[in-house]
């Protein structure tokens, strides 16, 4: 029996396993379905990683290698090219791989670190024919950066998430012509730095409040039709633009990879589409923890690592000291906020303060983030601007919860 089984060997799983080892666990297994550890970072060859964590600019593979190096100094066992099929209520992990065959391993605790996946064309229902040349941005990134294939020469990108923005630059640098980036919302879904460095620096137009309304082509994409949308995101007749292209890349959102979580009976938050967690990243199942993009989609891998280290430390405390105690207080999103993580806080399990991660649901100028409980404002945090593409993080002192009742609300007030 393992003290801990970590499902996923990407940045979340690596950080969680290293942290659990540092906090006293000595029987740890990482299970990774790919052939190498590192997860999605292995195909993210651009720089910009590690500025918070390592105080220097790294590429994705370099960032992953830092944690693989840390892992190599521990006794953590890594089982790659192995797919986890099920996690049961009694923490038996069913897995299969070419070397081990079908195995069932028992654990005292489990960390879910499976990451997320991209929404596809079928998920958003784009009309038109079904020719070759329609890719998710992440698939195109793998083709270019890992396999050495250029998916197309004339490209339109739907969605302004960070992967799509980065691929606009990458495809341009490889000799393709990126005709446009099209975003259905009135604001970009990516980081501001990526808008500047990946679109503006390469003179790639960004069409906000627009979407693809038709895909045309036989064997291969030949044209896409782009239309302006109204405030309800419905296409406006007469606003069509025609782009002659051979490739359409989709960067239309990420979904936490939670089939295992749901089958295990973990409570899923409908706002994040990931497990609902306590302040220590424990899920509704005692001894099962969740971290990284499987919990909620992050914008910076540095935040994934920090969150996952908390999960690893909490798993170690669970195994060595037993379950955390205390009555939970619910966190809820108020005006301008899409979700909060964690979803519940147990004050008795917090030493001094707890972190709250969230995203806003539209652009704000000068604002205050207000944390309240009932009619009482607990604390406020000033911001010059807030954007949906950038995750926010605040630290709330636990002593502020004394003397008030009801759930904790996180909201935005414009100044």
C-alpha cells in the first residue's frame, strides 16, 4: 500500500509529490499516461514560465525539468505510459500500462492532478462542412513543437485564450499567415502580455464580439465565415467577413479532466467544472485531494505549483496525523466574480490566513475586491484593473471570520 498515489505527472503532480515527500511521506507513486513526466509543459517551448516561482524566465520544458530534477532527489516512484481507469471510494486505484498490465494499487491518500482538455468543434457547434484542417490550438502546438509538422499555411484562430494567442505567434514564426484571431466575447480571454507579444507585435488583427458562423470546404478547409455578434452572442446578419484559409485553430476554452473524479463520487463545482475543495485542497472524499488545472483552469504554471505544494503537504498531514477537523464555511461568488477556490474553509484548519483564487466575469477598471460575511465586510483589496483572462489571488486572515455568521462572499465593487 502506498501512502500517496498522485494521478498525473504534469506540473501539478510533480509539485504535489515533491511537497508530500518533503513533508514526511516515503511511499509515493506518480502515475502518468504519457511516456515522459512534465505534462503539457513539454510542448510549450515558448518562454515566460517561472517568473514567480524561480525568479527567472524559463521555457515550459525547462520549468518541468526543474521539478523532475527535484523529484529525482527523492524516493518517489514514477510509473509512466500508464493510464488510470478508476479510483474507488476505498482509495484503490485501477491502472493499466504495457509494462505492468492491469494493476490495482491501494493508497492511504490520492491526489488528482490530471490537468484539463480543450473544447472541440463539437462542443461549441460551429455550422458547416467537416473538412480536414480544423484543430484545437493545443493539438496544433503539439504538431509544430513536438512532431515537427506545420498544420497549415493560411490560418484563422477562433478564441483568444492563451494557447490560441501563443499559436498565432508560433504559426507566424514558422512561415504561416495568420489572418485573424476571432473572439466571441467583447474582451480577450488571454493574458494582456500575450495579446501584445503574440498579436500586436505581429500585426495580427483581433476581432472582438465576432465568431465563426460557417466552415466551407471539401477535403480541406477552404473558407471560414466570421460574423459580428450582439450582446447575447447571436450572429448579426449582414456583418459576415469571408476568409480564404486552409486551417482553423480553436482556442475556445479548457475543461478540467474530471471523468475519474466524477466516477469516484467527488463533488464537482458547476462553476469551475472541477472538484469542490476545502482550504487544503481536499475534496468531498476524505483523503482525496485535487490541484492544478483539474481543479480550476490557471493562467500561470507558477500558481499551479504553489497550489499543488499545498495539496501535497495536506495529503502528508492526512496520512501522518489523520483527517482535518472543524466546521466548514462556504465561499460564494458575488457581483463580478465567476467562482471561488476553495469552495469551503475550515477556520480550525487554518493557521493564520487562507488564499482565495477567483476570476472576474468582465473587465473592470479601478475596483475593490470585497470579502464579506453576512452584512459584515471582512476585508478589501484595491485593484487598478481586473480582467477575466487573469486569475486573481487574495489572502484572507482567518481571525477576520470571528464574530460574523453565514457564508463568505467575494465580490467586486467599482470605484
